[in-house]
């Protein structure tokens, strides 16, 4: 059974049992600081369990996009993934254990035709009821039910939780990793479905209290059930991965032992899906949060690509990824050019990093002369020069050298736990360093003289940063806009007498501070150094045009649909923007065309931009639009374009709407229940789009 059909059978089965089918929410959770990304079907539904919101029905079913960062290092075995799809049925104060077990067993054995003899269940040792129900409702013999202490599930440090019961499928003795294989251990018994009996809530202060709306949360991994139903030896051989793996395999030129080759192909296929799905939602490779995950999976994929001798670049796999997931997630097709560009750019940066890392490797190899590269040196190559340990090892092997891997790994682990300690105490690694404040002058100036107030290298304050390093720089005065309000951070250059650094990104760093993420190209940065800071003008112009265009679009939407439409967020990049808003149905092509016409009329009217600083109350009184749940300071910045639009905003804008040139709305789609997204291209990006359309 193909995966499309499995989704349909699952969702229709539960619809038949009175469940309302809800669309997948985006991977980026809204309003949930406890989660970086949605990692289970229940995550977007938490408010219903917690009694914070009324579910549209007491029974829901969904196929939810999920991303689990904790599993990154496991990818390469039979059945672990970063991005995967979770099929689930949910009850909020409706049915309980007996129905959950009965529904699951019937679906598996009747609708999907699995042999009941091969099904095993696990239950929490305290859950005698579930153990009994498996026998009474599903007729499972006692010896195929085991008690597992780890049968307890919670979505994060706080929130709904409860004991659970897993369903495992016996793949057969040929899958056994040893004689001790049993459900929950080894590879022979594959966990395909988890039924969670939600009845408690874990609070911030560590207490566990009864859940407002106790119920059922189940999750079945689509990739795993596909593996079972398609009778293939791993998830990677199902129709959800095979075409992507084949694309890579056909372009792999290195001769490798079969096992290694298989592992790299799996990593490539998984990470290609994971990175593409995240970038589709506007998460670009970066150094923090979800952006860091994208960078991490892309870098891991690029290492595998190097090792299998991949021809034609990582980004060339996008067509195969779209062929597999594009029907179910059309946004992946819409975002294609952006995804391709982001992957290509990351590949290019990786190549540059590697080239530099190799130079430093040569020096290290000479020093090691015939023996072993010490762990501390291998760690430095990785940490300061970005050369992955695997590649240091490979380069060393080619020269007949060894690497003290254990020592290098120990140093990496040490660094990770330092970073964890930082993060848990301060939210971001930088917050705890209490960086000095930096004066932002970038609304008026794109270039100015400044000096270095602080440097952060690998999470620690440093006095200097030599050529080749990536370093966070705090400047006394800065023209660089730090990412905020959906607008990406500025890039550009720092120049001083004998050196130069590329500014890769600018991020807020708490309490009035902001950091420029830099790569030192020549010379050395040091605290106290005087320099010239220059914003990349083209990029800033692109961001400003897109940002101003989203304001005009927001106003036009209010004119068209009335004030019930609420903005839910936006992403403003130099070459595209997205605008999310709450609305129950699709706008449809006609209304989209009307919007586009009004937007362009406002652009052509060449409206003057005004900026005012107002007390929040006054801004609201004047009807300035604001994100409903965004917190604003007592005094706010209000941007208006003539009488047409007025909005609270800290971003950068064009001086007159005419500078935008023109805008095109390339699409409108759902990105979650009641949430729509409009894609917008402005200025040069709009022109480039027409060019591409004409060629088609
Ligand atoms: N939340 C549970 C899990 O992710 C079941 O959906 O396993």
C-alpha cells in the first residue's frame, strides 16, 4: 500500500468514527516556547488538552508534519528520522483507553490487514487496566503484552502527559539484532504506534496535577507503517524515501563498503527531506534555534555527500523530494526556488569553510609528522575552522596518520555541556554573557565608523579573533538591523586598516545589545579596534521593499475582508516575503487578484512613509495595526504610508511606496487550521519572477 493511500485509509477510518480531520499545523509551533519545533501530532493540540481552548470537536484526527532534533544522530539506522509524518487520533474528554485500543487494533488488523499474530503491546507497569483491555478488547494473549517502565509520554518539560501503551510489529527473526530482542529492545520488534492516555499536566514548578481535559493522544509513524505494509527492509526503502535515495545513489561516485554507503544514502535522503521542509516554512540556515537545526542537517548531509563523492550538488535532490512530498505538502513546491537557493548557498559556504579548514589541516599534519593528530588539534580544526572530525580523519588516513578521536570527542562533549548549561540558564547562549549595549543607527545610516566593544568566540568572551574564525561582534554604534519582527538581520562588511570581516547575519542579544555574526577574512579583530561598518545595500533595499510591501498588503487585506482578519506573523527576506493571517477559508484566485491590484495601486501612488514614536495607547487609538499577541514597549514606533496604512513596527522601510516598484502575489495557501499564508515578491524579485514565468 502506497503512503498516500495509508494516509487516506487512516484518516477516513477515524472520520468514520466521528473524528474531525484537521490539517497539519506548521512545523514551527506558534505561541509555545516549550517547543522549538512540532515533534508530535498532539503538540498543536495542547491547548485543547489543557482546557485553554475549545476543540472544534471532541474527536480529532490528523497527519502532522513532525521534526525531531533529538534523533539526528540516530539517522542512518532502519527507522529514525528528523522529519517524519505522524498519523494520530485524539479524544478530548471523550473516549478513553478501551476505545483507543479497540480502534487501533481494528484499523491495523482489518483495514490495513496486518497479521494479528505479529502484534505485540507494551504497557506501563502500573497500568493494569491497559494490560487487561489488550486481552479483552483485542484478544492479545498475555505473553505478547510486556510491561515497560519507559511507557510514559510527555511533550516537553511541562504540559499534558500520561502513561502510554505502544504497539510493536514483529518483523521476523531475520531482523533480530541478537537473542535478547524484545519489544522496546533491538530491531526485530518495530514500534509502530503509541497510544498515550493523557490524564495529567506537569507544571513549571515540577508539580503534576490532573489534566483539564483528559483524553487520548495517539501517534503512528507513517514511514514505519509504510515499511511494514510495503514489506521492505527499512523505512528508507518505502515510497517516502526510495526515490530520494535513488537520486543520490545515481550520483554517488566514491567506492565505499556497502554498509557505509547505505548509511550515507540514508542520511542524505533524510536530511534532504528535513531541511527542505523546514526551509519551506521560512527557516533559513543560521546559528540559533530552528535555523541552527537546518544548518546542522545540511552540514551533516554535505559531509555524507563528500564521502560518497556526490556529483551535481546537494540541492539537485529537490526534485526528488518534491516528487515524494509535494502532493501532500504543496507548499514545498511553491517554495522550491527559495529552498534550492538556501541549500546551494549553504553548500557554497561549506565549501569555503572546508577549503580554509584544509589549510589548517596541512599545518597540523606536518606537526604530527607520521604519528597521530592530537585530539585537541582535531577539536580546534572542528571548532575554530569548521572542519568536521570525519573529514579530518579522512584527510589523515590519506596521509597514513591517525587521529585521537576519543580525545577530540571528549572535548566536543565538554563544549556541548557548557553550551547546554549556558542555554538552560539564559535562554540563549549569548544572554548569559551580558554583552554591552549597542546603539542602532541603521534607520538613517548604512555605513558608519565604530569600534569593537566585545567579541564572542565559541560561546566565550574573547579579546581577539584571527582570520578564518567565525565570531560574534558587538559594536559601539551599528548600522546593522538585528533580526526582528519577521525581518531578517542585515549582512555586510567590517573593514579596518589591515583587515576585513564579512557580516553573515545580525541577531538581537538581549538588553539593548545586538551581535554581528562575522567571518574574519583578513587580519585580526580585537576589542577596542576602530573600523568602518557597512551594510549590504542591495540586501537591505530588498528587505525594505518586501517589508513595506507587507504593510501595504496588510492594509489592503483589511480593506477587502474587514477588521476580523488578524495578522499572524510574517517573514521578510531580501528576495521574498510571506504574510500569515487568521482566516477560515482560501481567498481564491479572484480575491488574490483584487488584493494584488490594490497593493500595486498603493505602490504607484508613491505614498510617503512617516515614522512616529508614540505611547502605545495613542498608537492604538489612531488605529495602528499590530500583531494581536505581540508585546510592545510603552512607547512604540508607528510606520505609515500616507493614509493608506499605519502599523506598529521596528523594521526598516522604503522612504516612499513607489520605491517598491511593483509586487506580485505568487500564491496563497493554508499553513494550519484557520491560518493562511500569502507569498509576495517585490521589486527586483517580482521582475525576476516575470522573467521566469515568460520562459515557461
Ligand atoms: N505523543 C505521542 C508520541 O509522539 C503519541 O502521539 O509518541
